[in-house]
């Protein structure tokens, strides 16, 4: 498990670094985004990954990795929006946003470690394409929950789905790093 934990931290470090740089460039402009807008951004990234996995010709020189990073970062932003609510104007400094980023990543990593224990690291036997499909499935679930005004009868809430998407994207990136070795 310690190897998974270290690999997870390495992926998150890369994602967090980009998040902080974008906060320096753009500020917290993302704070005005409603949850369906963030969900749609994640959906676009997941759809692009699926297309890259299925198509042999690429017309834009960006691979799956940058899209998985986007899924992770937009999902963290969504978790922050769930916690703080949507605002009319950016209201977070880079330090404040980074603190919230770290808080939600820690909660999500703790969830991963608990599930990883119970499932015996089953994700290690999965394909990156399957992880992509699971992210897309979670997105469709989130869209349905959003259409239902956030109400569910027996299912997990939106936050759990965003956390799962983060973890699936991290797993996919770990697989990609391992396949490069």
C-alpha cells in the first residue's frame, strides 16, 4: 500500500503544481462556475481521452495525461464549490485555494486508501480505458443527480462521485507512468 500511497502523492503533486500555477495566472475565476459547468468541463476531458484511446490519428498534440490532470483538478474545484457554494466574483487567494485543494485531496486519498484496502488494489488489474469508462459513467450519474436538483433516493451524493473520478484518474496516471518504465 505504501507504494500506491507514494505513487498517488506523486500524481497529485503534479496536478497541484499546475493548479497553483493557473491560480497565479487566472486567480480564482473558476469560483463563479456552477457545478453543471464543472461537470461539463470534466465530461469534455473524459470524452477526449476516450476519443484518443479509440482513434489512431491525433490532430492536437496533447495526450491523455493532460486530460486526466484536468479531470483531477476540475473535480477538486467541484468539491470546493460544493463546500463553499458558488460566488459572483473570485474570492480566494492562491494560498486559500491551495489549502482547500489539499483538504479535499486528503479526504479523497483517505477514501482511496480505505477502498483500496477492501478491494485489494483491484484497479491495478484494470486497463486505463476501463478507468476512463468508469469516469464517464460517474459523470453521467452526476449529470442525473444535478438534473434531480441534487436529490438521490439510495445513491451516494455528488461529492462521492467527484472523489471517485479523482481516484480513477490518479489510478490511470499511475498506470501510464508504470507503462513508460
